[in-house]
C-alpha cells in the first residue's frame, strides 16, 4: 500500500470532516501528496483541529463541490480522488430537501463533469451510505438488495451513486462506490445528533449530560471504527477489480442500540441514560434492525474490519478527553 500511494497526487473532498481528515492523516503517513477540499458548511463537521498534525504537509482549499471553476482546478492533476463531501443529515434532508438535492445531486454532477472534462483518468472512490437501503425486508443486507430509502438524504445519495456509475460506463472514468455504515471514532463532530449518533453520545457523556434513547432501544445496528473505514477507502483506490463496483462497508457484528449505550457508559466509567418516546419526525424515518453482508468487500477488496468495538470506543474516548475543547461550540 505504501508503494502505491507514495508520492501519489490525491484529492479528498470533505477533507476536514470525520472520514476525510482521518484518511488525510493516513495518506500523509504513506507519503502521498494530499490536497483537501472543504466548503466548511456550518454544522457539517469540518474542523481545523482534525488536521493540525499535518497542516504543514497538505494543501487545503476552502471551496464547494458545487463551484465548477474551483473544482476544475482541484481535479486537474490528481491521480486518485476520494469523493467524500456531501450533506449527511437525515433530518436536515427532510426539513430542507432542496439543500440536500443541491449538494448530493447537483454537487455530484458538477464534480463528475469537472472530472470528465479535465481529468477522466483519475481514480475516483465515492463515499455513499447505508441509508440508501432504508428499512430492509431481510438482514443481513447485500449489495443486491433493492434500495428503499426512508428519507430524502438516502434517495439523493443513491442518485449520486447512479451518476457515478453512469460516468464510469459512459465515459470510462475509473470509479468505485463504498456504502458506508454507521461510523465512529476520533475527529467526528459531537455538537449535535443529526449524524454520527455514537459520537454525539460520547460528547454527552464527557459533558455529564444524560443520553436519551428513543423507544426501547432494541433495534440492531453495526458500528465501524474510523481506521477500518480508511483501510477500505485505500484498498478501493488500489484494486483494479473494484472498478465499476459497489461495496457494503460495515461491521461484521451487530449490537442492540440500548446495549451500545450501556457499553459506552461502561467504557467511559461514567454517564446515564433514559428511555423516552419517539419524536414523530424521527420515528417516520426509523429503519428498524439493520445489518450488513460485507462478503463482497472481503472477497474483492480483501477488506474486513479489524477493530473490536470496545477497543474503538476506548480510542475514541481517549481522543476526545484530550481534545474536547476543540470539538464543542465556544461558550
């Protein structure tokens, strides 16, 4: 892997957010020449602290993927592009659907057109989401399951996938899509619960605030540590067999939501929770039990998550205890 990425020109969109910054740190260690693009939209997780240790060795451009002229300059000389930028809040997509459409549909079209016009040989890895599946009829969910999104975000992310696959087939752009499941770990936002719910709970615990669990907390979920996601992205950017393919990227084991919260409290050595009724706006888009089948990623990419849930939580708490002031709004 180091041989492949050393001195490679790499672009990461959404580069100051959770996945983008963790990926940037790993690529910097591998010796890649890294450029980051981020629009710094309020509340979406971009944070200068995320790249503090590599600030001097990466290029950062504050621009929006919807800006055609800016993106044309960004993609022009890149060999690999990890396209992570997007609107990622389920609830915001329902209250402001046009913003979601503008970023996750129009923004992807602007990005793809700039790649087609200025650098069609660039290797592209697109970050999609489990939200495209919605409420699955059966679990575990394979890539062959028909998408059935329960919110605008899921619909538009699936449209983004479709755009990428069209540009792969029609224009020959080498593209791979990763459908990422629930992520957690260092460098995620902890200010609000709109995305990254586990990290939001970590923040509540460290601020001595009670966690509220909607309903009985019996739904199954899988949670994937940041380092495991990054390994999947790097492999997807290398493997020739991955071109034109879509992969589920998630954990191999599931845990009930309530048990996840109990484990958080146990690992932290502090915290409390309570069960509360479902707010209507959340209940309408709740998907129930969810579990991934990741056998395709295991076979084609040679990828499997390697971080035990409890170990990932310990690393996450260690990070935020050392950096908490940089991930909370100013008083």
